[in-house]
C-alpha cells in the first residue's frame, strides 16, 4: 500500500476500528486521527503538486479484474484538501456531539467515499466511491428520520441510475472508462461527430441529473433540507461542506471530459456555450429559490440546509459561466462555502448539543452564555453575507466579475439578489439565537465543549486567512489553466477589468474602526441595562412578556411572495409519488385480482405476443 | 433603575464642556409624548407659523435621543408612571419643561381625584410656563428660558433627580404604592 | 367623486297634535312618527311605559328585570346604542340607567330608563344585542360599581385599580377628601371654612 | 514605501466628507422645511446635534455587540468612502472596483442592525426586519443598474468608468444607462432611507425602528456614519451616472443635484409598507433594470 | 421568561371573570403608545405574530380627569370652561352640546344672531379639525409635507378664533343662552371669507399630494374594513359610518341651529375600508367650506347675542329647573352627545358626555386591528380618527 491508498482508506479503517471498539474516549481519538491522516498526507504532497502541475500523481490498483486509477493533480488535490479539512472539523465536532459508534462508522465511511470520488481517475472507481458515499450518508439519515432518508434514497437512486446509464452510453461510444482516454476520444469526436447531437444531449442530461441531485440543484434539491437537518449536525458539516461538493466536482468533470464535444454538439446561444448556459441558469435559479426559502424557515437546521442549497447554486452558476474566471470563482467558492458553512453547522451542532432545541422560537439571548461559539458564528455570518474582507466575499466577487464579464447580466442579477437574501437569513439567525430576550429555560446553558470549539477554529481560520489573502487560492487555481487568469499578489486580485485588494480593505476597515473607536472612547462611559429597561412606549414591562420576534420574522416577505409560495417542488414530488402509488394500486388491483382464470389469460396473451414477435 | 442608576458615574468633559453646552442649547430634541391637552399646541409649534426647528428643536419619538421632556398639561397618575419611565430612559443631561398651570398646582383640575397636583414632587421640573393653555409664544418664551439656563449650567433638574433620587422615589412610591412597575406591567399578562 | 346622491331628506315633521285615539290605552300619544313608534313598541312590550317628549325624542320606563327583553325588541327599530348613562339618585337609594338609543331609519332618539337599587347593583349585559355595550358597561361598572352580568371584561378600564375600588362617580364619593389623602394637603385653593365652594 | 501623500489625502478626505455629509443632512432638513413653508434649521444643525449627542454625560449599553455595531458601521462607511474616486483625488480607488464599493456601502447596515438587534427591543426587531427586507427588495434592481453600468463601459474600475465618461459623455446620455439611472434613483431613495422607502425608521409606526435604543455617543456615531454614508452614496451616484468630476466643487454640485432629486421625491410621497415596497421593487424597477441590462449588453 | 400566568394573577383574573391564556412563546408583545408618535396619550397592547397583529387590547384612561364628577361640583356657567376640554381639537363641540342641553332644560329660545354665530363657530371648528386630521394622517403615512401645510392653514382659522373669542384653542365662547360676546365686526367676516376662499383654493394641492396619491391608495385600500351591520351594532358614527354606506348625519337627521336652512350634501361611500374613510373626510371638508360660504352669504341676523333673562344677573347662583335633556351635534369624529340632568339646583346633577371615540376607539379598534399589519395600525387609528380624551373624559 502506498500513501495515496493510506490516505484514501484511513478514515474507513478508523471508522471500523471505532465501531468495533466502541469505547468512549478511544473511538473519538481514533476517529479524529483517521480524519486527520488524509489532511496530513495531502499537505505533504503540496510541493509535489505545485511543481508537477496538472499531471499529478497517478496510481493504479487492481480490484477483481478492474484497474482502479487514482490521480492526484492540481484539481483533485484542491477538492480533496477541502474535503479533508472539513472532515477534520467534522471529526472534532463529532467527538463532542456524537453518542455512538454507528455514526462514527458511516461518517468516516462517507469521508472515504468523498475522497475516492475526488481522486478517482476512471468511471469505475468514481461510481464505486460515489455509491459508498451515498450509502454511508443515507445510513446516517436513516438513523434519525425514515421519511427524509427515503426521500434522499429515492432521489439518489434516480441520480445513480442516471449516472450509470450515462456511463454505459459513454462506454458504448468510446469503449473506455478511463477519464483521460474518454477525454481524448471525445475531443477527437468533436471533429468527427460520430456521436450525434441527441445522444450527447441525453448523456449531458443524465449527468446533470446525477450530479444535480448530489449538489442539490433546484428542482432536485428536495432531499437536501430534510437530510441535512436529520443527521448529527457535526456530520452535516461534512455532508453540506464536502459531500455536496462531489456534485460540483461532477459538473466540473463534465467540462474536463466532454466540454469540447458538448460545445460542438449542442452549439452556442448568443455567444454562450449552451450546455454551460443551462448550468448557469440552474445555478441562478437555485440561488434565488433556495435563498427565498431559507429566509422563510422557522427551524435553525432547515435555514442552513436551504442556505447550503443556495450557496451550492453559486458554485454551479460560476461553473456555468464557463470562462476560466468563472471556474476559478466557482472553485474558490467551493472552498469558502466549505469553510463558512461547515463552521455554521458546527455552531448549530453546538447549539443543539447545549440546548436541545432547533426552532428559532425557543432560542434567544445566548451571546452572553456562549461567547466563543458566538464569535465563531459571527465570523461565519460575515463570511457568508460576503462582507469584505472575508473568504466569502473574495469568492463572490470573482463570481460577479465572471458573470458580468461573460455578459450574463441576469445571472449576475441573481447573485445580487442571492447575496441580499443571504444577508437577510444570517441576520435572522443572529437575532433569533444570540440576541433578544433569553427564555428562562436557557438560563443554565454552558459554553460548547472544547473539541467542537477546536473544530470551529479549524474552519474559522481559513475564513479569515483566505479572506485577507485570497491570492493564496487564486494563485494555486491559476495552475489549472495554461496562463494565469487572476493576477495580482497574495492580497490583491486583478482580473481583466476589475481589482480587489483585500489587505487594503482590511487596513482601511481597521483605520475606520480606529477613527470610530476614538470617538466612541471619548464619549461617556456606558452603563449596561437589562432588556426590560428599554423603550416600550413608556410602559413598564417585566421578563414575563415576550419581547423578541421569534417566529415569522420575515412574514412580510412571505406575504409579498404569497403567489409564488403556493407552488412547492416538495409537494409536487409528493403528489407525483402519490399519483404513481395510486396508479400502481389500480394496476395491482386490476391485474392481480386473485382470479386464477385471468392469470391464465395473461399467460396466453403474453405467449401470443411473443409468438407474434417471432421469439417462439 | 435603582442603585445602579445612582452609583453610575457621569462623564465630565473638561476640555470641550463649553462647546457641548452650546451644542446642548442649540439642539434640543423633544420627547414625542403629549401628556395632556397642551399637546394640541405642539403641531403649530413645529409648523410654519412658529417653527421651532429654527432653534434646532425637533420632536423625536425615541426617548434615548431626547433632551427635553415637554409636560404638555395636566398629568394623571396613570400618565405620570409613563412619564417617570420615559424620563428615566433619557440620558443625562435632560430637562423638563412643564407646560400650563396644571403641573404647577392642578389648574382647573385642582379638585380632581385623578390629576397630580404638584408635579415637582415626582420629577424635577426645570422651567414651568403658566397659563391654560399657554400660547405658542409663551411656550417659546419658556424654551428661551431653558436655553439660557442650559447655557449657564443652571438647568440641573437631572442632577437633582440623581442626587435626591431616594426622595423622588419615596414620593412616587407613596403615590403609586411600592412595586408599582411590576404590578402595572403584570396587569396585562392575564389578557394576552 | 364617488359620493352617492344624498338621500337623506330633512325629516322634520310637523308636531301638530293628532286627534286622540280612543282605542289606545295611552291616549296622550300624538299621531306623529314618534307617537307611532312608541305605540308599536308598547304593543310588543306592554310592561313598559312610553311617552313622546318632543320631536325626535321619546322616552320609555322599563322595570329593571325586563330591560334585556325590552331592548331586544327595541333593537329592531333602534339600530344604535349611543350610550348607557347612569345617574346616582342618592336620596332615593337608586341608580337610574338611561340607555340612549338612536334609530337611523326613523331618526328618533329614545331614552330607555330603568331604576335599580344602589346596594348590590346588578344588571344583565346587553352586549349580545349591541357589542358596543361592552365599553359602556365597563365604564358604568368602573364609575358606579354596577355589575353587568355576562360582560367578561369588567375591571379597571379607564381608572387605575386604586380609584377603581372607590367608584368615583358615585354621589357619596367625596372628591376633596380623597384628593387630600392622595396628593397631600398643600394645595392652595381650598378653604376649610367654605362648605359650599365656588370657583 | 509608505505613501505619506496618499495617507494625508485620505485623512483630509475623511474630514471633508464628514463635514460635507453633515452639511448635506442640513440641506436635506432645510430644503424639506422650505417645501413645507417653514424657515427650517440652520444648515449646520446636524453638526450641533451630533456634538450634543456626543456630549451626553451618560450612555446606555446592552452588551459588547451593541457598542460594536455603530463603531463597525462608521468604520465600514469610511472604508467605502476611501475606495470611491472623489474628483481629482483617486485615493485607493485603483484597489477596488464597483462591486467592492457597492458591497462596502451595504456593510454599515449590518453594523446598525447588529447593534439594534442586541438591544432586544421589539421595535428594534421590527426595524431590523424591515431594514433587511428593504435591502433584499432593492438588491435586484440595484444590482441590475450596476450591471448595466459595468456591461456598457466594459470595466468595473470606478476610475476607468469616470475616465470613459469624460471621453464619451455622461452615462445618462446613453439610453440604456438612462434607464439604469432611473432604476438607481428609485433605489437611491431606499439607500438614503427617505420616503417612500423610509420604512426602516418609520417614526409614526415603530418610533425610529433600529435607532430607537440608541442614544448619547452611540447615536452620535450613527449620525456621523449617516453623514459619511450620505456623502459616499451621493458621490458614488455622481461617479457612476453623472460623469464624475474633475474637482471637488464640480463633484459637490453634482452631489447636491442628486440630493435634491431625492429630497423632492421624498417630500411628496407617503411611505410604503414593507411588503408593498418589495412588490414595487420587483415590478417596475426590475423590469426597467432588465431592459437596461439587455440594451447595455448590445 | 415564564410561560405560565402567575398564580395570583390567575386568582385575580378569576375574580373578575377574565379570559385566561398563557403567554405564548411564538408571539410577542408590542406596547403601542402612549409615548409614541401615532397615538396621542393612548395605549394599545398588541400581541404580534411576525408583522401581523393577533390580538389588540386598548388601554385608555391616560387623560381621565373625572370631568363628569367635576361638573357636578361647579355651577352651570363655570362648567363651560371645564367641559370644553373633553374634545381638544374641536373644543366648541362640547361647549355647544352642553349649552344646547341646558337651553332645552331651561326652555330658552336662543336669539337668532347667537344661533348664526354658533353655527359659524361649529363649522370653523370642523374645518380646523379637518386640517388637524390631515396633518395627523399625513404624518402617520409619512407624508409630512401635507401635514405641515394643513397645520399652517389651520393657523389662519386659529387667528380668526382668537379675534372672535379671545382664545386659540379653548374658546369658552358658547354659553347656555347664546354666546359670550358679539362678532368683532365686518372686517372679521371679510377675513373669514378670505380664509375660506384660501383654504378652498388649496384643496387641490392636498388632492394632488395626499388624496390622489398612488401610495395613499396602496396604504389604505382594503385596510380595516367594516361592514354596515358591524358598524351599526358598534354604534360607529360620523364619517366612519358614512364610509360604510349609512347616510347618518346629525345635521340632517336631528337638525339643530341653522342647518335645516342650509344646502349641503352628506357624502357616502360604501366600501368601509380606510380609503373610504379618508375620502369621506375629504368630501366633508369641501362641504363644510361650502356651508361656511353659505352662512357668510346669509350674513349675521341682527339682534342680541344672548338671551335676555333677569335670572342671569346672579350667574354663579343661576338655577336650572329640574329635568333632563340629551343634545348632540355632528363633530368631525362623529356623533357627540351630552346628557344633562338637573335637580333644580345651581349645579348640574349629572353630566354625561358621549364621545364618538367611545364607540369606535375601543371595541371597534380592537376588532379592526386583528390581523392588520403593524404598518396598518397607525392608519387604522387615524382613519377611525380616534380621539383619546373622548374615551377617558
């Protein structure tokens, strides 16, 4: 076994050990070590990757006649390192929140699955690990909620079949499953044109379905809110932070493997590659729809679940823009989304651990009780809302530049709307959970335990570091392309017609804060007053009254959107499922009516048909 | 309120105090609270004919930003509770301008069972204007008086309130009964 | 301009006395709109006494125990309950309740008067007939201490609990002595020697 | 290495912008008063108000975030200001572009909202709700107007936009950008918090909303922030649509012109409710904005 | 924060037979007023769900001075100086109803000149009150300009009042038996005509910025809808009743003073929402200006301005025969009535005032606020034209 294999299977093995031992204390240590091994190895490979460039390291193993190819190049290293970063944070989080070894096993199994998906160099490994990942995450959901897990299962199966058929088609056309070979074959085919336009569109559609399910793109997102909220929240860190990125990676794979062929087959529309344009619009719609839904949620987990869907929409949007700048923006957003959303989920995990509540109406005034968690939440909020200088802003800025440069104004408009929505829902989270009046049953809440705080710190630091020095990421990502797309130094991003100097923004912000701080310090000393001593139109109040708007915070928005909210994808699917069930029922009742005579007739008819067809 | 309020140390501005005094005089914000019938003369005061915004005065709905509390007319105990609460919300330095005869000695309501006769016992008044109801000119005269007092540092009702807080508190409690804030607040719990 | 044409005509009718109706038990009712209204109501409620005061003012006297019944009948003609006035007749030891009704269709004002004992004064509520009575009854309860059975919101309404206990509009509530105990002795216009003061 | 000239310019510009921002606030009040047939306060009144608020001897706090909110808001406003090319002072505008400035101009809102939320007052909460929904509502037309600008001039750099306008004429002379200008002007009312979009403070409904708990030095900071923000936003407007300026006087004239449009609209329209505002923003301004970006793309 | 209602409160509530529900966590309480721009010393406790009102409880009584008690302790003529404080924005209305009721008990024929003056004063009060209402409504919906203009125009009427009566707000002018003093002269009449003309010419300004404004329609249409049955059962009067389609106006239905001789319309709208209430008021303002013009055309009749009665020599001891009377006039807020009972002494035995807000300011307001948005609360308050002193007295 070599290092790549160690890296790949370390989490899985650690998971098995943790599961088998099932001793409190040891299983946590084993799990954290298992999660940290891949990160360590990946960091060790960093110099090799940067020097070797896109070629990377390729390793092959033989499993039952199949050659599984694993490659570690600029792109896969990037994805893998994000996954392992989130994985480490998850492991720390689970050390605090997880109560049994079952979760350790499947969480670490899905970790391996995700790494495998990113590192696979052919479709056999890709599909295999894809299914490991799906299975493990499904098992995680199943433990908490059967209904949601079923939803996730059905959609995943649809995705998996779509992918299997698409791979089959590709294999039929090209005769190979290796990524490099497929890529060359399709590249050649773009000139020859032996694969017809229809077939290509079919393959594209199937892949979009498969990856769209995993990424949670509208209208295939319906599993995400339920599944994200119905697992251990520390695991959701990984689920939303890394697992959904597999979908994004899949979309990127489409570009790499069949981009040229797709362009030649599907053509261009108003100077946009049609297939990319479709992805961009899927992304844009996901951003807006999921954003609106996130704003209107009343459950802390549902809010972030929809928010995750919305943020993955940004990634698809960036990929859909199709220019190198767009892809860099999307990849940057993969990183920043992983770190800020992972952080959010850890915060949520800590909150649920300490309070046992999930509805906004049960929270309030926790900032004083959990100050460290609160400051972590604040970092995540600033990053998600896209406040410069945070990682979330740098990636969003790249996406704006890309969309507008690529002349996709309406798509860029969706980013604007989406970021406004993001602003709205994170502030709602801040208000309902951390500020306002504290319910009396939260009086004895304690600060989150140390492991989960370490996990938060692991994710919070990149938020700030990559925010102030976004050049670290873009410089690395430039390596994907033949010539640098985003120039500038570590702190300054320069595109063809825009600039963003994160360090300067930081310095000026600090300067502004200093000026404001001087004025503040000169003023009178402050006296702290309780919430009952505030403006209540002059009326005396006591803590018996509820003074915080906890439920229906954004009810006016719901009223303004009344017309649109009548339609729901979730209900649509449920109705569809209901219809299918009814249809099957009628079929069953009509055909399997228990009458032996009619069964004989069926047999006769079938035989007749077969005879006519010429089989018999 | 209470001990915390009295023991709290006020900031003394050494260097810029004259500047701040001038600013306090030139920018007096009113609490938007019409406690009595004199409230009807507030709109003329802020509109075209009298326009006190010339002197930098304007009504402000938030008591935290306000400087001047205009007691516009008679005060019933029920209103006085709200006046006290609002007054205590205002940051120091703050001033009270009593408007009309009623806050001084009850005015026409001298024998009414529901009008406070001597407001000065419950909150400190800086300037009182006589008349029922005082014409806007009289109010403006009162305002000029309070401006003069502010500039000279004589408008020290807020300081008196702080120093004699026990006394004021005692009078208030005598009128309303001990623990009136809680009692009053809890009244609505049963209905909601 | 969406103003509909004003259909309200000046409904002043002459108040000339009609020839006396011999069949009627109350022969003094004039044959005007007001007289007819009184007659109509008295036919339905023979326990009441009715009279016409002047143009657009009629008056009924109803025993207290049948007031609800009477008002229910009256509410067909009189759509609005304008006020419930209470007069405290201390010497008689009675409260007089005056239900002021107004008929929009007939433009007539009716006083429906009833008397109840001051001690343990109780009345049935008329909230079910006119919901607005809730406010009037709360007020009458507050100032006079009359209990309207069936009104759920009786309690301190305008007054504070302390004054509410005293029911200040009763004639036996002495304002001046109350003022002295509550607000202190030091108000300047009261002279002990003047028993019957004039301002 | 350290550029003294630039640093001095920046400090000078912050002082100038604060002062002029206060004067703009004074102009706003004075002009409103004149429309209402009053004399109105002296034009420097907001400076006195701020001084007075700063001179309060006592201030009230609800915790660290409550203090941090206004400080953060003012800091972000100052940062945003320094990235806008103001007449012949380029300041740091070569280091950030349209999108960054547009974002930085929204950051102060977060600061105000943070502070307001932490006070726990229900009126503040309603104000926060309204503020954020206004922002969500105006974001789409606002974004479209900015996109139209960037599309048409083909650059995000504010100084390049100014230079291009001085070469080819002001933005508003271009039909597509004229539409964008109209959209931006509607959004501008909401950015300045003026009628018909002064939903956030709405004195008669929620008693100043987020500001209701602020007093003393906190309010002074917010006033200063408002002044800087007013200056920065009007300058941003002038830079984007009115061709920037070659000297501060020209810029000032353009800023005041922009301000007067806002004042006139504000004084003749009542206030929307928040859901009506959202519906309004997503109807006409968005349609106009879409037309503008499509025209600008051609 | 406890979820349960405290035990002692529960007991007390049971004593008063109140409805009891525990405070819910998902709704919150908003104390609306008295220290608030939209309410004039009047308080509503709102139970809110998001931005919608779930339940509203009106808490009046901040302005209670016990007028009815005080009036029993003062002689008949002194009471004028007291009772007019019941309705601050149009203080002539309480003066007039009280005087009318006393006139009726005594049986005085008020001189024609006094009747003319009283009619003019009432109409002037109505116009000035409309101006005040425009100001209030404009401020509530955020149109300060209209309010400022209206308040400025009201000042013209205030100046005329000052010249006629000597007081700006409280006139103490209409007394039982006539008015306190005569018209200052023809110049005053000319000034009044000019003012009426002036305000009339300014109506179109208000139409342009307030009554015909798209946003005003948006804000008021379909807000706080009453139906006819509801309004009658709740004894809603005045413009609010006319906005649901009932053409009830005291000036037409129970005419007093010169109104039978005047030609005017009663504007009626059927919708019953806030917009209808706003527009009815706007048409009434026009009608009132028209009435004032007619009155000025008519000119003051000659004669005394006060009844000639020897009993009036000793005013403080002036005794009124035993009896009772109910008098009401149409104020801008609705049907304002007074019930005066005399036991034959020199002080009234009982004065009971019916403020129009008593009916539409408590139960009606509570009903209309249910389900309203927070932003609608001031609009409903102001379109109902709630006047707190009416309720408190």
